[in-house]
C-alpha cells in the first residue's frame, strides 16, 4: 500500500521542462525540484553549462565563458538554500593581486584589500584614497540594498524599486557611474579603473545608473576569487545539487518548437520527439526562445529586440603555451588604448575596433592544475559589437594585433611558444548558444532596461510559459543568473502550487 501511495504522489507532481542548462536554468531547477516539481533540463550541446563550458585540450583546461568569480556571497547563499556549503564541492582562493591593468606607461595593481588599493590609488593620484574610501562606502551600502532588496524582485511592477532605502537614493538612478567617478577622480587611469566593473553590466559607464556602483564594492570590497579547477567547477557543483534533488539532464537535445494548445504551453519538441509537461521554462536566449513559438504567441517583435542595447560580443582565443609567462597575473586588463573610443565602436558606431582594449586570463598562474607542468593556459578576450562581420581573416588580424601589444607591454616574446590556439566569436555565439546577434553577455543594464523594464519572466501571452537568464531580470552576469533562476522558480511556485 505504501509503495502504491508513493507511486501516486510521484505521478501527481507537476512537471517542468527547462530549455538550456546555464546557471539560471540549473538554479531554477534546484528550487523547483526542492519544492516538489518533477524537472527535466534539455541542453542542445554535449555538455551542460550553457556559456559556462569547459575546453580541455592536451592537458590544458580553459573556461570558455565566465572567468571572474565575484560576489561570493551569492554563491554561498545558493548552496545554503539546499543545506550545502560551497566548500562541499570546490576550493576557493582569494586572488592577490585581484588583477592588474596595463596602461601605456604604467601598471596599476589591484590588491586583495581596500587598504592595498588605497595605497595604489595614492601612488597614482596623491590624496585620492580619501575619495575612494567614501566612494566604496557608498557602493557597499548600494550593494546591500541591491542584493538584499532590489534584485530579489521579479520585475513585475515599477513599485518593486520603491523601498525606504531607494527612495532616498532616487537621484542615483538618474545620475551615471561615469559622472560620479569623474566628480572626484581626475587621473584618467583611476577613472578607467573605477569604470571597468560596469562593463560586467554590458553598458557604457556614461549610460549606467550611478546606483550600479555596487559593482565597485563587488570588486574592491568583496574581492576577486578563483575556484580551483576553474569556473566549470561551479556548474559541476550545481548539477550535483540538482541531481540530488531528482532533476534529470538530457544533452544533445536542441529544441525545435514550443507547443501551444488552448493558449497554454504543453510540450517541447526536440529531434522529432515530443516531451510533454505542465510548465515550460526557457533559460535559452530569450529572443531565440520566442522564435520557437508561432508568431501570434510572441511577446516581443524583431523591432523591439533591434532597438535594445545589448552587451558586447567577444572575440576569444584559447591558447596553450609551452612555457611559463613573465610579468602576468591571473587576470590582466590592457587599457593602453582609448577606453572611450573602443566603447563608441561597440555601442555608438558598431564596427570592428580600431585599437581595442583586451583582457588576458592565465588561470595556471595561481592554479597549476589547469596547465601541464611548466606551461601556461591563456584566455584572451576582445570586446566587440554584436552583429558585426565575423571572418577567419578578421580573427587572425586581431590576434596578431593584440599579441604584438601583449609582447611589448609584458616585455617578452611568446609567438613561438604557442602550442595551439582556438578562437570563438560572433558566429560561434550564434551557432552554439542561439545568441541574439552573437552577444556574449545579454542585454545591458541601462536605466531604460532595468528591473520591470526588462523582458518578463512570465509570458504575457501564453499560460505556463516562463523565461530566465541574462536577457530578463535581474540582468547579465553569473551571480544575477543564479538569482534569476530563483526568481522564476518562486514565480512558478506562486502560480502553480502543488
């Protein structure tokens, strides 16, 4: 009798089919499974993780997507929600220095404490640490408000932004990061250093509300971390949590269509097979997800998407070096050209950058497990405008450009030490992730694309259809993706109680 009752209970569970297996999808699956839903995740590629994939070649390990571990508290909260600790799954080291920035004539080193960073700021601009402490103190307050108040709302109403804390800071939604930084800092190198974290939000500092300076607190206040083995360890950990809750993962299952019957999402079709469920949740690219629907069920037109400000795409190179490199840290930013000009060539006049800034990541500097002995794992990234032309000739041209600059700035020759290199760019973002115009980070968090002004978690036209990820609330980035998964799960639980 007990077994029969258990069978009945299991078959009474509401079923959820989730499209895509990125951070937001796995996060949502965990919260839904914990609440008693029967959850299956469908991933088009061979491995789970969405853009947070891993490349392993000849003993070298690369994180193909996200490479910065910021906001450790968000990850800790996620695991705690399931009675786990982050340390149950992977080791985490705080980087010192967090990163370094190469300018034409100088290197700025960002240490692992605010005290060290203040000393560096005073070295560049005497007396600037006084303003930095005030700036980070305000950023810390905004971080607490943002993470514990604002971003935990599902983006349903503008009144979600109205709290006693935000009411007295309403001006910070109409001022910009750039304006606030430049009010107190005059040295262009320090300005670039303070404006850099906003790039994680996918917009120009001059278009990003000043309230978002909480990213500076995430940087200088909480620090930069590294999970041993790479960022993919987070995906593996989250997958482990999900599977322990009963979530099923199905790989190599591209979705061809979301089936609507009687104005309700009832199933998805993959490789000619129909998978029915009570609820459909897409963590895939929002624009692509809506193309899986018949036209009349789509909420947003092509004109809508085309008018939105999207975060950049990227030209990425994954390189194996047969020697240890000199004068580099784990994270390295190359700001030896104009920040403003490069930003204009991404957002205002989209084209291949004339003289791009770039980023280089060498995880094997602090984590020897990610490269063979006496070798170096290298990840290079150039931010570019989404939707621009992508050819092998252009990739090769820009590779030569940044490697020449890298050699000059780090004072070493490396071209002859390259064992292999693989590239990833606009075409790959579209093919591998169905990314709108090949964007790398989703929709930018500008004032007109914040909170309730972003695409909705719940479809306005179709019952039982939901969305999550970087094109909806709260926005781009790994920690926001974890939060997005929780928000949509809460919304589903609210509307579809078991």
